[in-house]
C-alpha cells in the first residue's frame, strides 16, 4: 500500500463525547455508539460479525468505517516461561511497531509504541538509530492496549485469565512528540467503561525524554498518569550527547517541569537511568544525582543497559551498579533496578522491528 496514505479514522480516534454524532454521520442511530464502545472497550471484540445485538446490515458498515482493522499481528515471541510476550504489528501501510506484554504475580503490564521509529536520536537506543517513520494515530496506539487486554482476558499467557492492569508508554517513540493522539489514547485507556478501558491513570506511565512544553501541557489535561523522565545522567554535558534534546531543555528545566507535574497531580515521578559502563555510572555522577533528587518527589529506576547491535557500550559492572544504588539510598532517594524481562527477545528497545525492517530492505 502507498506509504503516504493516511491511517483510516477509527472509533477510538474520536473523543467519547463526539462519538454519537460521529456515527450518525454513517447513518447509524446515536445509541449505537454506546454499544460499539461496549463491544470494543469492555469485551475487546472488534468483529461486528459476532455482535448479536447489531442488525446484519450495520455490521459491515461498522467493520469497514467505524472499527477498521488497524494492526495485524506479524509474529509473537515469548520468553520467561511465556510470561513475557512481544508482539510485532503491521500497520495499514506496512509500517511495523511492537508491544510487549508482561505478566507478574500481581499485575499484567503492556509496553506500547506511540510512534513508528523515533526522532529523538538517543545513541544507546535501537529505535533512535533508524529515525522517525511516522506518528501513530490514537486508535493505532489504543489497539495495542486492547489486544493486550484481550490476551489477558482470554488467558493467553500462562496462569489463566487475568486483567490488564498497567500500561507503559515505553515502546517505540517519544510520546510527547505525538501529543494529541497520545492524549486521546490515554483517555481511551483511562476512561471508565464503556467509553474506555477503565484502567486507572496512576497505572499508566508515560515515559519521555523531557519535552518540557509537553510535560507542562499534560498537567492541565486532568489525566494524572505517572510521569517517567529519561534522565540518564545528572550533568548537561553528557546528557547533551545521551539525550540530544537536552541541548534544547536542560536537566534543570526538565526537573522543574517534572516537579510542577508532581505538585499539580500529587504523583511521584520516575527518573529513568540506563546504567552504561564507564559512561554514566561513576561515583561522582551518583553523588550529583543524589544531591539533585534528595528533596524531590522522585523515584529512580536504574536500567541495566540493553546493548544494541554494534554498540560500543555495555551494561555497568554489578559492583558499580550496587555502589550507584547505595549512594542514592544514602541520600534518601528511592531507587530500584529494573528487571530485565524480555532481554532475550530484544524486548526493551525496538530491536525486533528494526531487525524486521533490515530484513525487508536486504
Ligand atoms: N521516548 C521515551 C520512551 C521510550 S523508551 C523515552 O525516552 O523516555 C523507554 C525507556 O527505555 C527510556 O528511558 C529509554 O531511554 C530506555 N532505553 C532505550 N534504549 C535502551 C537500552 N538500549 N537499554 C536500556 N534502556 C534503554
């Protein structure tokens, strides 16, 4: 299909309060909007052919115009005894994105993509290397969550049926660089049924490189999702290279925006920090980070670097990681080391899609 062709509009692109009017544009009665919402967001059923409460004549129309199929599964890969599953999706124009579903004893989390590729160009991230292909629509983002909710409800992962409890915007893309579709997808995820999936805003984490204007805008939207800031180093000199948007918004400005977010929403935010051996894991950087964060409502999530193919960087030595944790703890800064779920299926950073694209081009 033509790459420039626009993504078809979908029910999930439309704000809940406009859906009745929108479907009337297809000569469907307004009350059908609630039924469609219930099928999609409560039962994760997007196949009108199976809807017994819908007249046969309307089913085809809904299937093509209201709920067009936006994502098609190319392949799933599982690891961790089936408790982690990575799905590779093809979009209507052939573009590939991925999501990762992780089941734990007490929760199930899906990590979703907000863009195909990414324009932020962080040198340690596989997604960043290929640049931005395009933004995803709200419905393309939402569809990844609906698919995960369905997989949980169907008991597709070991241990029986469960409820999808958490959503993290930590797949491909910079969510705040695709602001409006991401916000609409958050509304779809957090709105109570039938208008949305009914997942609490605090169970949704938006991870950003630190686009200050986006963080500030998000404060006023009334969707208090958990904010995660990819800091990766406390000093501007190194951050200018690790997270190049730092040349636009400095560490101080990013933290000030996160503080404001936290003040207004009452939510503690996360600082993400990928520990890279001999690059950002020195004692003095741990100390500087501790001093920066000790009086802030922040929690540090250390991520052992997942090396990308051909990268000269690797994860920190375990003893350096331990020392880093200890320094932060001494400052009273809450810190955890992220588990490395999905490593053997390149679940952390866009590598499967990248691999698939390079195969397609070779
Ligand atoms: N663009 C957003 C969200 C996507 S990535 C952001 O940057 O926050 C989610 C997290 O994974 C970010 O903190 C990102 O820096 C981190 N990450 C990317 N590549 C990584 C790698 N190779 N190893 C460890 N963490 C990585």
